[in-house]
């Protein structure tokens, strides 16, 4: 049996169950400056890093963590797509997600008008999250340097299949330059942060259930079954499910990303990776990455047994649960996703697939093999199912790729750029140019509209 379909078989006999829900809000993996192109044939064998990360302030864990990646994805949410990158691992992986075998067509598109009197405000929508057949997004009203800030922003809910708006709830402005975070869903609650306030709203009607002031601007929210993690301006917070702060860990630098592994909470700040105890926030160990021209940590992805760390420079590092370096591929990358078994890395003109346990390259997909594409196009963060890899590419290109060998099943050029995609309910969802609309695409013949 093909290893790509191994989990689908195991789930059929009840060997795998869903984990708890969590996730994070972050900017899309696509940057304004594409990483330099490299020859994909040079990345077949993982190479030891030329500069060794520095392990600092190591604390022995209470339990001996796994010393290597297991090939499993770590905790997965039960909901369809409750957080910006689906779950707490940032993996963008939906095992039983829709299989789209032909170029998807537009089912509907939401265009959000400005609802305030000052029509000069510019609406921006966050990439949608999906749970229980409902789609959630926040609408922030941007403004120019000579304008007064808007009086409010909005949290919105739509039917994920029809695109019909279900409700809209205003979020009052706190400070002029602050915008609301992307929403995060857990159970019957949708969370959103605005300035220092963490708000919990009912998914049914948008009514506010409670709010908490955590004393720092909020950048991302990670609700799980046991607690809510908040990535703030200079700290990480652990809250109970009712919003009570139970611990906080202050960092020397602004935390850029956060993921939860099987046993560890990983935080990236500047060029330091920190491993925290999820229940107390106590630091277990820290790794300082080599300095580069753009050394800050851009993105984290966790799997069972360790974590992947991507720098703004495009350098990719892998560490096990104890903080020890694992394999490292040559090349420069700008986006990554994983199903726990394979790591898919996007760069300029190429998508590469590596085995998580060994770092061996399995295949690479060349953008130049597609119509209307070339080696200068940047390949964004893939979205994964057990049967397909859906890939957004600069210039509004979407492609469906076979995870077993990287062959292209279909590609389509849209009428707008697609920086980030979400999947669920038989559709591919995306925000468009300037983040002013949300579009749903489905396989031909699926829509009954």
C-alpha cells in the first residue's frame, strides 16, 4: 500500500482519532520578496547546516521526549478548518478533505462593502476559518495617514456552502493603529483579539460571551481543549477556557509564531526558538539560529516528535523534542506544510517534497511545467489532504498535485491573486487581491447554485 494512503486506511479501521483543536493567526507565508531560486536537483540529500544553532539554557524535561520524528502529524482539530493554518501545528492538513479532480470553478464570491459613513475606509478581510458548516472572518477598516480611525471593525459569519451572511458583530476600536486578529473557533465559541482585549463570541449568533484585558496587544489566539494560548506583543499567555490568565512568559523579542506539538509549546522570536511547558509556560530549552541577512523566524510547523523552523532568509531548520538538530535541506524556502509523514516546501518556481523522518527528497514540482507559469513565480503554502496537494502560485494560479509523485492533475489561472487558501465542505476558499473578497471554488458539477 502506498504510504501516502496509509492513514486513510488506518482511519477506516479506527486506528486514528482526531486530536484537540488549536491554531494561530499569522500573516500568509507569501512574502513581498521571493527567496532566491535554487536548483532543485541539489536538494535530494539533506545536508548538515554550515552554521550550528546554539542550544541555550537547557532544562531537563520531566519526561523523556521522542528523539526523532514519528511520521505522524501531531494534534489535529476536529473542526473543518478552525484556525488560519487549520490547527495548532500550522500544518494546513485535512486528512479527509475534499478531492477535486478537475480545475475548480467559481461557486460564489463575497464582496464586503464599507458600512461606515466615511467611504474612504478600505475593508480588508482575513482568510476564512470554517467550522460546522459556517465560515468566519474579521473585517478591518483601513485608513490613510490623514484620516481619523474608524469607530469599529467587524466579526462576520457566513454559510460555508451558500455564502449567505448569517450575522455581523461590530468590534469597537481600542487604539487607532490596532486591527482585530483573525478569528479562531473552538466548539461553539469564536475568539477574536483587538488591541489588548480577548473576546469570546457565540458561533450561533455572534453575541459576546465575555472579554478579557491581558494588558498587551494581541496578535494571535490558539484555543485548545485545555486552555487558550495567546501570542501577544512581548509575551505568551496561557488562559483557562473562561479567559482567566493562568500563566504568562515574557520574551526578549516580539514572538513571531507559535505552535503546539505533542508535548511542547514552541515559540519563535527573532532568531531564537524556545520550547515551553504547555501547562505552566516554563522554558525547557532554547535554540539560537545562525545570523543571516534576514535571520528572524518566519514560520513554525510542529509534528509528533519535533518542529520545523523557517527563517525570513529562507533557511529551514529541523529540531527534535529535546532541541537537538535533525536534518536540514539545501535551498531557500518561503512556505511549508506537512501531514506528519511528508514536508512540502514552496520556493521560487518549485515545490519540494521531503520525508519527515529522514529528510530525503521524494519529488519536486516545477512551476514552469504549468501553463502561464514560469520559474520566477513564487509557490505559496500548500493545503494537504490524503489524496491531494492544493497549491497557490503567484499570479492567481491554483494547481492540484498528486502527493505520491508531484504530478499535476489540473491547474487554473484565476482573475485575482490568491495568497492563501482554505479547504472544506467540498470547496477551496481564498481571499483575493487586496483582501477585499472571499471566493469559493468547487469541482465542476458540484455547485447547485
